C-alpha cells in the first residue's frame, strides 16, 4: 500500500516510464516521490499531477514529494511565477507546499515540494530559494549565472543546519580589489557557521568563493575533511600555502581533489597536517 521512488539523477523517462508505473498502483495509500525531470515542454504542476497521477489513486491518503522540472525556453515562453505554480496545487487541495521557479537564459527550473521537506538532498538551487528550514538535507548543490554573495552563504547555513556535502557551481568572473573588498565589507559581517560540513566541492573561477569558506574571519568549518577545487585558486587564496588566516579551516582536511594540474603536492604537508590523499588530473598520491 506504500511506494517510494527516488531519482537523484536527471531523467527523461518520466512520461513513458514513471507515469505508466504509477497508473498500475490504483490501491496505493502512501506515495513518496523524489524526481528530477528534463526534456519536457511544461513544468510538472498541481494540475498535471492531479490529471496524470492523483486521480488514478482513489485510496491515496499521503503524498510526499519533491519534483524538479527543467525545460528549454525562448523569448515566446510564458513565464510562470512561484504563485502561479502554488495556485495549481491549491486548486486540488494541496496547501502545504512550497515552490521556486528560476529562469536562466534558455532554461527554466521549477522546484516544487510538500512541506515539511522530507528528503536529504537538493540539487540546482540558485540565489532564490524558499525561506524555510530544511531539517533533513545533508547534500546540497547550488549554481547560478549570477554571483553568490556572503549573505547567501549565511542564509544557506541557517536554512540547512545539518548540511554535510556542499557543491557550488559558478563560472562568473568577478573583477574587484579583493583586499579592499575584504577590509571594507567583511570585517563587520557575521561568520558563517557550517558545523556539520565534511565535503566542499567548488567548481568556481574566483578566489572570492574559496575565501568564503577558508578564511577564519568568514566561515567556521570544524569538520571539513574533503575539499575539491582548482589548485590555482587554492594556491592564490592561501598565498602559496603561507597564509595564517586560512590555516585553521584547512587543519582537518584529509582529501584534496583538484580540477587542474597541481605542482609539488608534498609542500602541502605543513599546511594540511591531516592530509592523506591529493588527487588531480596528472597525479594521485597518498601522503
């Protein structure tokens, strides 16, 4: 009488595999659905769910869900707001839901989910996400075409109190005087607390984001043991592994994984006293 389907990877099999499967479960009483959908022309909203799934399950009493839809758009696409999507759920009697719709160039992403959020993972979150607490999320991936500011990371730390794995994707180049920016702005900003973070993956082009987590005046990451990033960024931020202000947050790191070539990995010994593994395209070594 209960069925749970979790699909973390993007899938284009929703229409021809998932919906037919659910149509056979006419006596289902509880459905838990976590799915990330691509290759559709419209968002999966309340109207769609009612027509394609819910009306076929007359015994269903509990529906727990997270549904992400990625669609291709152009200038002629009619842009829907968060409230537009929420209204389609209210129309079918689902009031405890949250939604965020983000438009990025030729793509649009809609996240819609039941409340409270019941899952441990979220992908492709942007600068815009609901101001609620995600008590169960331990894995988070954020990306955006716009820059992430310090306040965004403060918000992330508060919204995801049990976060263990964080991936940041941002390929925007920021042109600024970092020393002046740091002196004028961050001296008065609160330190971001990531008490449970153990793995940090930063696919970013700017040292600004690295400093957000490694400078002890900006972040507290006492359990961080794995760091994945560009070697060139790490070298710059740590001032060739001599900077005291980033030493504390590097003290417990056991694994360094680089996207680019790294040089002389043995010189990390004094800066990363807990280091066991260094991996990059040209070399993987155990310390």
